[in-house]
């Protein structure tokens, strides 16, 4: 396997790779899209919402806000010993208390864990007029993109070139640095191939 022309610009990495099978590269792509766990806001309790958006629509927008992820402290809820109840190992809490006039941004969330917070501060969620308020509490849960797109950490694609090599582009949506995304994806693919090898033996 040979990697050349590696470039990194912000959250986007591009490189050429040769000496690798298309199936392995596709497994890498699918792992980035759906097989790497990250945090996202899952259960949202509204104590007050007098904005123009109803709880369901605003809750859906909030769920799609990318959160920075801490893989050392948290584990996916499906693998957690709490069996889906929610506990400190799989869940973090974020709160929101904003009054208009003004725009409610992703950065208005306050987190109980400084490692789990909106990856971008200026994602507009709703415009508030004077007298309008949003007060809410959200549970951030670690999950996989295979379950819902809000747990998709980024996107990866490749183009097959004439000489049989590939041009690969990977972009992180913000939960993890793009280089970590690539490293973790190769580790997951390598681990799965290793498991298969063991089973065949
Ligand atoms: Zn748990």
C-alpha cells in the first residue's frame, strides 16, 4: 500500500492510494459514514419554547448540531452496561436558556462536560422576537451513523483512477479531527479483518 499527494485543508483531507483493493477502501468509506461512534443530542426536554418553531421541529434541528466527542470517557449507549437507560459513561447533558430578541445559535448551549460541546458556535437554530424564549435540557448520547445521520462524523469518497489507484477525499463534520477519523476508520477495518482471519483459522 502506498499513499501519495497527501493534503489537509481545515476539515478536509485528500490523498492518492495504490496497492489496496476496492473492497477494503469501500469498507473504510462505509466505516467513516456509519461505523464510528460520536456524540449527538438525542432526548430534548423543553421547559419553555415560545419560538416560532414547535418543539419537534426545533428538537430535530438541535439533534443535527455536531458535538465534539471524547472517545476516552464515553462509550456507545448500545454497548453500555446501563442497557439504554442512560448513565455517565454514555450520556452528557447540555442546557439552553435564551430570550429574544436575537438568534438562538448552537453556541448558546452550556455543557456539563467541556469536551462535549457544539463543534461550531454559529449554527442558527431559530430567530427569537422580543418576549420569545427557549429553555431546554438535552441528553447527548454516543451512537453510530448506521442508526441516524446525526451520529455520522463525516463523509468519505473515492475516485478510481486509470492506473488502478484511488483518489480519496475525507471530510469531518466537526465531532473529531479529520486525521483522527481516518486513523480510527483504518483501525476498525483492520480489526474486523483480523477477527475474520481468526475465525477462518
Ligand atoms: Zn450508559
